[in-house]
C-alpha cells in the first residue's frame, strides 16, 4: 500500500467509518458485512467496488485492515468523483471530497462525511466521534431499502448521504429514541416491535438524506419521544454528537415522517432484526415476547418444552426448515427446551424472518442468552467505537423493560464485551461438543501409550563385556564369545599379572572366567575384565610354576558368590583357575583323586570354583575355570597329570554341566553337555564323578540363578561354558611346553592331548560362535517385536 | 478428513449423505451402501443382549484400494459411515473416533430440534457446517 495521506477531515471520517465497520474491533474488517454495505452505499457499480477492493489489497489479505480500508475509502471518493481508479490516485488526487455513501451504513458515513466535508461546527462534535453505532442501528432501520442483508451498513446506507446531518440537533439517543419509537408502535403483534426499530432507522436515513422513504418510516413514530431522548442525549458527551446528527435529522424529518409505509416499516424491521443492532430486541418487543412466553409457560424461569415451542412457532407459518434452523440457533444449551431468553431469541428470529430478514448462520450475540440479558444491552451497544455512546446506554436503560433493570449498568461493559460474547457464543457452541466427548478422546491419545517395561538385556552388555575383555586382552577376537580362546597363553602372562594385581586388589572377579563376566551384570564388567585378565592370568598362572596366589575367591562381586567361593575355594591359587567360567559350575574335577595334592585341591577347588561361578552369575563360574587352569598347570607340571587334568577338567566341566543341565536351562545344559561329552570322551570319567559330587549342590543353585538372570541369554552361559572348557583347554596348553623338556613320550602325549584339545576347542569355538549368532538373532527378533508392539500400544 | 460421510437410519435408508469430490458421488454412495452389510454383520455378531456392551465405534469396515470405510452405530441403530482416503496414512484411529463423536453430537443436536421429524432428511445447517469441517479440504 502506498502511503496514504489524508487530510484531517478525511482522517476523521475514515477512522469513524473504520470503527463503524470494525465491529469486532479487531482492527481489521472482513470483506463483507458492513464494509460491503458501505461500498454499496457508495453507489458505485459493482465492478468499481471490486476494483477498489483489489486495489486496496483487501483481496490479497482477505480482509480490510485499517490501511486497506482507508485506501478503499479514498478510492471510493475517487470513483465518486468520476476519476479513474488508480493506485496512484490515492495520493495524487487532492481536494477530493470525502466519499459519499448512500447505503444505510453509508448514510451515517455520508452524514459523517457531511459534517466532515462541510466542516461545520458539527465537525467539532464529530471529532473523534465514531459513527454512532446507535445511529447505525437507526440507520439500519431506515435503510431497509437495501438488501435483506442485515448489516447496519444497509441502514446507514439508507440514510442518504445527506451530508447535512445538522448536528445542531442534540445528539439523539439515537438508539434509544428509536427504540422508544419502536415501543411506540406498541407491541400488539410481533411485528410491531420490529417495526419500531425500523421506523426509527429510516427516519434517520431520511433525516439525513431527506429521502421520503425513510421519513415515511418515521412517520409512524411520533417524534416527541425521540426528541426527548435526543434532548437527553444532548447532555451526553460530545462524542455522541454523531448521534446527534441522527436525531437532529430525525427531528427535522419527523414532520415528514408522517406516514409509515408498511414497506419501509418492514424494511426497518428487517434491518432492526438483521444485525447485532438489528438483532437487538427492543423493550417493547421483549415485553411482547415475555407475554407470549407466559402464555405457554407461566413460570418465567421455567422451560418451554420443544413440542410446545414447535406448535407455537409453527403458527408463524414459516417453513419447517427455517423453524428448525431457528431452533438450532436459539436453543443455546441444546436441551430441547427454551428458556425465556432462548424463547425471546427464537421469537425475534421468527419475527425477523417473517419480515424478510435472512436467518443468520449463528446466533447473534444480542440474542444469546447470556448471563446478562444481552438483548437489552445489545440495543445500546454496538461494537467498538461506541464509546461515545456510553451515555446513551445509560439513558436507554430506563426505557428498558423492567425485567432488566440491572442491565443498564452493565451495558457499557456489555457493549465492549459484545465481541467477547460473540466469541463466547461461538466458543460455547463448539465447547458443547467438546465437553461431550473430547474427554474420552484424551485417553486415546497415542502418547499415553501403555508403558511397557523394556526388558533390559543382559546379553548385549555381557557381549560387550566379553568384547571389552577381549579387547583388553588384546588378543585376537575371533570369537567374541570365547574370550578365553582369544587369550593366548602369551597374554595370559599379562593377564596373570593383571589378575594378580587385581587379586591383590581383591577383585573377586579375578579368577573368574570372562564367561562369568558374560553372565554377570554390566556392573561387573570391570570385574569381568579383570576376570578375563585373571583368566588369562590363570593360564599364565598355570604356566608359571607357582600358581599365583589363590585369587581372592572371597572377593566375589556377588555376595552370594562370595560365600560360595569361599566355601569352595579351599586352595587359593588353584581357584584362580576359574578361567573360563562355566555357567554351570564346572564339575569337580576328578583330578583331586588323580592329581597330586595340590592338584587334588585344585580340582576340588576348581569344581568348587566352577560351582561358584555357576552360582554367582558373574564371578563364581570363573572360579572353577581358575581352578581348571590351576589344575592344568599342575598337570602340565606333571605331564601325566596333564592328561588327567584335561580329562579331569573336562569331566568336571562335564559333570557340573550335567548337573547344571538339571536345574539350569535345558538349553545350556544341552549345549554344555554336548560340549562336555566331547570333553568327557577325551577324559577319564573317574575323576569327574568324584569331583562333581561335592559340587553338585552349588552348581545347581548357581545355575538356577544364572538361568533366572540369563533367561535371555542362555547362549551366554553356554558361551561361558564353552569358554570354561576352552579355558581349561587353554590352560592345558601352557603346560605343554613344560612337559616338552621332560619326556618325549610326555611330549608326544601332550601333543596328542593338545591336538585333541585343539579339536575340542575348535569345535567349542564354532559352537560358541553359533550360539552367539543365535543370541544376536534372538535379540534382533525381540527388538523387532518391540518395535512392532510399540505402535500397537498407542491404539 | 473424510471423503464421504453418511448417516443411515435404522431402516437403512440415508438420512444424510455428503461427499466432497462431488463428481464421484455415486461411487461413494455405493460404497456406503455396501458397507451397510458389514455394519449389520458387526452388529449382529455380538448378540442382542450386548447392545449396551457393544462398542459404538465399529472401526474399519473394509478397506479398498483407494478408500477405507469406517463405521459407527448408535444405540438407536442409526449408523454413521465415513469413507476416508486410503492415502491419508496419518489419520489415526483416534481421530476417526473423535470425528464420529462429533458426528454423534451433532446428530443428537439435530434430534433435539422439535422441528425435526425423525426419519426426515437432515437439513440442519449446523450439521452441515460440522460435516464440512470434517471433510477433506478440497479447494
């Protein structure tokens, strides 16, 4: 929009018009309603109006902002002057007369224009005065000639653009006097009340424009009351000068308005009932409605049932469809019955419809049964810009029906809050639906999905732990599940040192095979790592002639395991051999019977350790491994024993595995058994039996625990089992070099043993790898299931 | 955002039917008509004693390639049928339910009108406005 420069008169005029059109004081006017009426009142061809609208940018915006409105008005003036419509003409055309609007609303505007342009003394009065909304109401009445559209603009337009609204006349309590006029007609019939406003309006228009039509309307109404009101209005603040215009004109015209033509009266009625102003129910009307209400329902606070209302309104001979629509509009609380207010609103709508007004899409605020009776207040207030007329409302109240005495005080507020009410009404209608069911909708909100417990996977953590251990060991991690395998003997020494250190630190993890770490909670990862090291350490321990001081078996991460460890770990050092923690306690090695004392101890301890490892999900299993390794060491020392150790280890492993299979997950047991079978095949069963017996009890509970903890990770246990076996096997490895120097036979035997162990370990490795894959697949499938289940929970 | 909304009376004749792309009205009318069989099937499946327990919202009646048909039946055997565009995947079940609730509320309001004779076509402007607000905004 180009900058628009307006003269002072123009500024005033435009602002008044804008306020007039800005019903909702939203600072922007919809491109319909009063604005349309205004433009129609400009008596310009439609094309010109459209062009103006486009030029001012309202089309672009969809509404008339203040600037657009001003520009539009300027263009109207330009058009009315006969100049071509150009955007540049807005500012270029000087000395442009104010736009004249002939339409009802425009009448007011024209009236305003008159004072503005004429710069009569009225201007002073108009300064800052907004086009009298009440005047508008009156205008509406008068402007019936216009379309059935109820906008006040029509009424304003009706009032001819007689600039001469002689402001001398005291600002009429325009609405009021007119209302009183309405009452004058007397409320004999329903139509009467409406005609009241009509005539009032038209006189204004006529007064303004001098149109006879308007005057005729007024003719039916005696001037005196309006004059009285006018007089009273004269006392009102100058802001009501605009109103004064109307009454003044009315007064002038009163003489002319001798005859109220029925048509004009109807028009007026229409106008009166068309817009917010028109929809206002005059006192007289209201009185009539109340009387009618009493005929149906004596109790004014009671309801009229729908059926009775239906009969009553059917008498008006309106089509059922329209009656149905009127009902929808008026039954505010949708209860199927009409209260007094609802009834009056419905009656008013019927009257309006009978007079030719179109039914609104939504209930006008003036008809809404609000807490305060708006109908009376509505008479007063038109929307914003009626500040000047605050006085008039005060005067109107007295004329109001006695039923609403208190409304007088509330009028100004009502006027100002009329928009609020409108919005409220709109909101209320929507809120009605909201309250009914939306509360039920909330629960269905997907966001309130059922919170399902997310299972915490231990496996991944354990796998991580395994990986961590593997990484730490620095060995090849071909088989993540078999960290022990990854720990070559060379690393064992490192681990051994670490483990020893850890042992010193009291890490119960030490001596616990990494497999234990797998089965243990993540919190024990560190321990597991330690265990790994310890495992590796165990192997070096085994290799090292003197097995490292027995790992502090008591330092079991798990209290329970601690106890178990202590109970089972008789010999310290050997217990460390729990390199590979068989989830099920490694069966007590038969070696005790075979191996030398320490070995015996070790196997026993190993078994115990194994059982410990099985009992303590995290660390106990490792102990047997340590024990195994220690046994291995011992066995390697004595080449002969090695074999036995191996066997013993295998047997113990097998035994506890077998035992574990009972209580523990069958899966694990099966797998371990399968593995153990291999081992057992290679080893002597004798020791196994011995070793397993003492450890039978512990493994079982351990396995149970393991099982309960690792329901999701049976594989891990198996892995641990395998690792245990592997650890045992590995443990035996280092012993081999020792035997090298002893006997060729021993060497060969050891070689054979090693080969066997290798094959076993390789097989174990493959099996563990397979288990790992299975576990991972299960994990993936579970995760997918979770994903699938999640959206469902939303429904 | 429905494509077609229909209110079917107890006797299975339409009280109100409106579709947004007005050119394919016949197709939607036919879909609604055929979906009535599915509605009856669902109603009778629960038995007569379970009227109170029966869920008003019937859910997806049957899906076609382009459209999905949802059903809702009131306790007075008045059926609401809604056809939505199948490509509108963002339309959740809850939204359908809320739309049916709004329909039900508006229908109740229409019923409350003493000038409305049950069994007549629904001409209520308020009902029309509400339905329009639910239809696809095809400008």
